[in-house]
């Protein structure tokens, strides 16, 4: 079944927004945990950035795997 291009664009944008929100929440959680553990602000920020990058990388890898399976 062929879908409208506007529907595909909307799904891609909403999925991307959801992944970014989840990555930001994970990064904030990592920063809070680092601060509670006694880390300095720059160290907590680095931990948050690492977590954000890891979540985005994981989402990209899952997208590539699902694309390979579904096509």
C-alpha cells in the first residue's frame, strides 16, 4: 500500500522529535546522577553529552537495522 508523502514526512519528524526528547531526558538524568555522586559541573556536563551521543547513536543503529529488515 502506498502512503502519502506528507504522512511519511510527519511520521519521520515526530519520531525524530521523540528520539531527541528521550536522549535529552537520558542526558539530564546522567548529569543529575553525576552531580549527586559529587562530580563537578564540567564533568557532569561531559557525562550528559556522552549519554546524549550514545542514545542518538543507538537510535541510528536501530533505524539502520530496522530499515534493512523491513525493505
